[in-house]
């Protein structure tokens, strides 16, 4: 379960970010998660709750935005996105639900690069003093 390692790293980043404000409490953490990140959302949320115990992030709500996968053709520069399905059960690895093309839909070239879709990005954190 690598989600626990990810959660510990996330908490470390948050604690370091607010090191100069010891009286602050983090209430909400916003993440952006790509479908090819290989992260199980429910496992990450559970791991975050454990990793945050005893820190200024204890009890914080983890809000996850699901980012689309985006590929770009090296030949013509065309980009195409593959959105995640909001109806999808995000406890399933999303990488198994996203099929990326192997051929550029614009020019037919076999030279596509992944631009977005494998990220786990800390976007923001809401805090309160106290």
C-alpha cells in the first residue's frame, strides 16, 4: 500500500509549509489526481487520516479533483484529453479504465507523449488559526 507512503509525504510537506505558524490547524487539503497515478482514492484518504494523527493536519478533509489524461503528438502538436468518468468508482485503479490512443487522431503519427494524467499534486490547503 504505497498510499501510506504518499500520505506521510503529503503530511510532511504540509507541516513544513506551516512550520512558521504553529497555532494554525489545517481543515481541508486539495489534491489533483490523474487517472494514471496508480493511486486508490479510498486508500489514500484512509492513509492520510492515519498519517495526519498528532499533526496540524489531524482531522483535515482530503478533497480530490480528478484530472484527465492528456496526450500530445510529437509530430503535429495536437493534444487530446481523456476525462475521467465522474460516475466511476474511484476505488478502482483508474489506470485500468483509461485507454490512451497509440495513434494521433489528427495526423496518424505513432508519436504520442503523456502530458498530464499521472500526477498527484497538492493544490491548496485551508487553515484556521487556533
